[in-house]
C-alpha cells in the first residue's frame, strides 16, 4: 500500500491517511494526534530482542506499550517528506520522528489493539493523558 494523501484536522486533532492498494482499491484511516505521538517510532520501540525499532507494529504482541503521559492535547504541526525513508512528523511539544509508510500502515491496522493497551497501561501505572498545565489557544 502507498500513502496518497494526508489530511490534518486541527479542530478534531486527527490525521486522515489515504492509502491505495496494488489493485487500486483505496483505504482511509483516521488517527488521533495523541495516538501518533504516543506511538512514535522513537518512543514505541519493541521489547529488546523482539523487533527492530520503527518496524511495522502489525504484530502487536511483543511490543512494549509506551508510558508517555500528558499528550492528550498535543498537536501535529507539520508533515515533511523525507525521501524514501518516510515522513517527518513535527509535533507542538518539540518532538519529531520519521514514520515510514509501513509503520504508519501498521499503526492504522493495529489501532484497535494498541490504543486500549496503552489506556490500560496508563491507568494501571496511575498516569494521566491530560496536560500538566491548561492550554488555551488565543
């Protein structure tokens, strides 16, 4: 599959990804900025000895669920193409990482598994998704 379009929606804090398959069938996914930030290839490396960092998370078992708190209001500011490597996502908390097409597709396909695991891990570790301070846009 190949990404054909990104659509950033700041009002809903979501990114819509349009993919096209080999048979020209289109597939669309919508991911929250928070989900993309939490499961950044930099921060969601799998357990040691399982998979290489930044690879396709489509096999969710073996992946360590990141305990990254306070990202509920994070914004995805910009996406830059980085040649054949993928796309650099730049967030408003100064984090940036390169997401390959395979990694993004894996996040899309595994959202139903990874997101609830993340929420459960946050709850069991008594961590919050809420921002440390109140943020108001003027």
